[in-house]
C-alpha cells in the first residue's frame, strides 16, 4: 500500500521545525571537494558550514508522540554512526571545518535531523513550502530564504536519493529526498510538494513504490526539468488553463477571418481546430468574414470547412444578415446559395440516418 499526500503550497503550523541554522550562509571552503562524493559526506560538510549548535534547533514533539524527534532512533543513529564519524574526522583532517566548530555537536545535530518523525500530511507541507520558494502558503510567513531553498533543492536534485540520485535525476528530473523509513519527499518547483510513504525498500534504500510513483507522475505530466523543451513529446500540463487556451484560439481564428488571412485559417483547419467557435458575442469566423466582405475567407469556410451558416449571434443575426447590413453583395449571393445547399445536405443526412436506424432495427429483429 502506498500512502501519499500532496499539498499544493500549504504549510502545517503545528510542525515547528525551525531551521535556525541559516542555509543561505552556506559558503564552501577552498579545499578539494572531490572528497564529497557520497551523500553522507556532503551532509556532514553542509552541517559544519552552518556553524550551529544542537540547541539552535527546536523540534516540536506532541504529547501523543506522533511527530517529533524519535529519541530511540537518535540513540541508534548515534551508536551506529561510525561511518559518519569517520567522514567527519576525514573532513576535519582536511581543514574543512570552520575555526572553532565542534564536529561532535554537528554530528549530533545531523543524527537529530535523521530522527525527525513526520506524517505524510506534514511532510507534504514541508515539501510544498520548498516548492513555494520558502514561504509558508498557509500563514504567508517566510520560513527559508530564496537562496536557502535554491541550495536545498540543488542538493536534493544531485544527491537526495542515495546512490540512485543520478538515475533519478535522469528519469524523473525533480529534486527529491528519500529515507530508510520508506518516505520520499518530492518537489515540483512553483507547483506542489509531494510526500509518499511505502516501507518496502530496494537494495539502495529507497521506497520501491515511491520510485514507481515518481516515474508515473512525470510520465503523465510534463514535470521533468526538460519536458518543456521545444518539439518534446506532448504531456499534460496542469499549469495551463484550458479556458485560457480556448480564448486564445478563438481570438486567433476571428482575427484571421477579420484580416482575410486564408493561409492562417487553413492551418487552423488542418490542426483540427473547431472552425465554428464563438466569441463572447456568439459571433463566428463566418460572421466576421461576411461583415468584412472577404470572399476568399467566406468561400474557404463554406466550401472547405462546411460551417453552419445559420448560427445566430447575441443579437439574433446570422452571417447572411451581416452581409446584407454592410452591403456585401457578392457575399450575400454566395451565402444565399450555400444556405440552400446546406439545408439539402442536412436533410439528406437525416434521411440516411433514419434509413440506417431502420436497417439496424431490422437486423436486430
């Protein structure tokens, strides 16, 4: 079972995890950074550069102990963190720590951060805050600076999924952070934050179902970092307003009819655009072309597109009446003939449909 939660830029005020260490103050030293090849090394170095004490981090722990810092897990992490201690001493030997920094205190802070308990709801709210540029979407309070969010998302994108980070960045293309609890925190910048949880892990330590969820998400929507490139495969874009796109097509269609641009109308027709779309006055392209007297446009709409000549606008006028009003005599003659042909064609279509229905009934009997 995959338990997941999405917050569309929302923040849970109960979760009082204050990152009082300033991510924006991250200033890497000039030492050789080739030593930071693994995720743990980068995290230790990041914590040391923050130059904070464990007392600077306040973790909200409710009475029910549903969320907060898990004391037993913290002790376990500290007792079994030999690899992290080794990395810390290696960084200290390379002079990567700020002057006066306490390596043990920084590791305690790191172990505390590894022991924080969250639910899918509160985790998704944290993700949504990162997706919202560090601003709490519920309270409007800035929790992290823009630079801190940028640095955090960059680290999540490059090393947030353990040894699977490279493949995840290639296939999913979104910043994410996984945990051995089976949780994955996924960020879609400027859109939403996702937190999914499913305990079964792969050999690397990532949630199996969580990875599949992320793959399915970017296969359906164009959330991958490079899905917006020109000529890429078309995917759903929930950021686009369907109504906005529809209004844009109506404007382009009516403007082409107004300016007499038959080439543009032909492109629209070939792209399967509805050539009978109406504007806010219920006027179609045929209304506009008839009023302007564009014979080529009218002929293309009635011969090539077979549009309905009896569509009424807001004032109850059909295209023929507009042509008569503006004394477009050639258009009047053409539309009059087309109306007769259109009526006959519609009657013939109705007759053929009735005949087909009778044949279907006879075959059923």
